[in-house]
C-alpha cells in the first residue's frame, strides 16, 4: 500500500472537469443525506398528528442536542434557529464524510494507472476532507456567509464600522478630545488588521480539518502496510472520535463567526452615557 498523495487523484473527466476520488466520496455523502431526508419526510407525514417513533424520534433527539449546544453559543434561540441549517449541515457533512473514510474498501479499491512510468493503484474512494480543495471551499463559504449575513442583520455601514472605523474617527475629531482621537486612530489600525484576520480564518479552518483527517489517513495506511491484521483497529476507533471532534470544532467556530457578525458593536459614547447614568442613579435607602 502506498501513502495517499496530498492532492486528490482524478478518476475520470467530464469534459475538462476532473472527477476525483474525494469528490466521489463527497457525492456519496450527499446522496446518503438525500435518502435520509426522504425517509424523514415520510416519517413526518406519518407522525404529524401523534408522537414520533423510530427514525424521526432519533433525529429529533439529535436536533435537541444540537439546539442546546447552539444556544450556549448564541444565547438566543432565534439566532440558533436561523443558523441551524448552515451550521448543522456542515456538522453532519463533515462527520459523515470522516466516518465514510473508515469503511472497508475506502483507499484500497481502485484502478491501476501508469503514473510517471510506473503502474500505481489509484483508489476509487478517498475521504472527502483529505482534499484541501474541499476544506478550503467550506472555509471560504463560512467566512463569506458570515459577512453577508452580518450585513443583512445590522446594515452595511454598521457592519463596515467593525473593521474600518471612519465613523469613530470623525466623531473623535469633532469632539476635539486628544484621547478620543488617539483611541480612534488605534482602533482604525486594529480594524485594518482584522481584515487580514478574516483571511487567516479561512486558512486556519481549512488546514485544521484537512491536516487532522489526512494525518489519520496516512497513519492508518502505514499501520495497515506494516501489520495487516489487528493493529489498525484501535486507531480506527480513535479516528471515529477524531471525526466527531473535527466536525464539532468546525461547526462551532462557524457558529461563533455568525454570532459575532450579527452582533452590533456599541459605540463608546453610548456606553459612557449609560455608565454615567448608572452612577448618577440614586441609591435606594434602607
């Protein structure tokens, strides 16, 4: 057995579009979700007027757990329900994609092709998240979606003021207060740095998921080549746990980004006036 390369291998082409083995795995995951959704739809229609049983009851219990975790981050059930379709889909897609990679035949069933003058086995199936293109595309989608949703939630100018704080500089200059002007200039520079941090989010999200899943794939391949029977089993059990952890980390970070993006930043003047009002409020006598 050979170590999996960093890039996913193309199996065939549709026109100029290459169909890679990791893409086939991701497509199998999507087809599995579609079949599962069809059964859920039938169960909803069947138990619409009575207590759910079987598959629907199992799915509802999973949703209750997810809603509880999401509420702990958003502190708002309305936000939780708004973000559930995006974050929940990412969680289940990453989880199932990671677990499918542990099924028998993944990485071992393939076709023989001549590569660089040598005959090599190209696996037909490869875990979807061992392809950096897949993890990077999800990370870009998450970061871009958080900005779009943030703009729609609080408005373009308020959202832009989180990064490029021109409004704070204008108010500070009008106040002619040197301290406020200095603070506004520092916050302006910090806001510029925040723009670069958004690019860093894409890199960290994608590389974290790709690195952990790909490292597990390499480890299992090495162990299977050294000791064919028994030795990889404990590590496969560990990979089941890693699959849950990586899906949880990616989805919860997505939820944090969405929550922060839709939260308004209170201006310094409003905060200071509120604090002054609290200080001036009379203390009730005993």
